[in-house]
């Protein structure tokens, strides 16, 4: 059974964008190449791939079909990446907090 960790939500857009960008690069494609087969506008793709905009499930499926990549595998990888991003963010915040307490 899948249990969604709500604490990952703020990191998922970045993780999905990074995974999609990596798959795009691996496929030797760019946003212009992706626009027509995905049916999505270039500016929307740029915003999704830079994590400035969330990706809907339908958009994700269209992008994955155009690359092509398995959307379920991509989400699994993105979830793992989001967990790493979250862990790193927390560790950095704790380090900064420790450094601040040393100063004062």
C-alpha cells in the first residue's frame, strides 16, 4: 500500500522537474522537440522543467509518452529524489542553526 508523505510535497515539483530534464537529455531532446508530440506549449514545458509550475498528472503522462519514459518509474525516482532534497535541506538548516548558536 502506498502512503504519501505530505512533508515531501514542497520538494516534489523540483524532483519531478529534475527527473524529466534528465530523461529529456538522455533522449537527446529539448523543449522544442517535446512541444509538438506532447501537445503542450513550449512556455508551459519550460515552467514545468524549471519547477516554476506544478505538472498535472495528464501533463506528466503526455510528457512521458513523448520522451518516451515510464511515468510510474519516473514518479518513483522523483519521490526518492524529493526525499534526498528534503534530507539535505534539513541537514543544511540544522548546520546553519548550529553555526548561529556558536556565534551567539
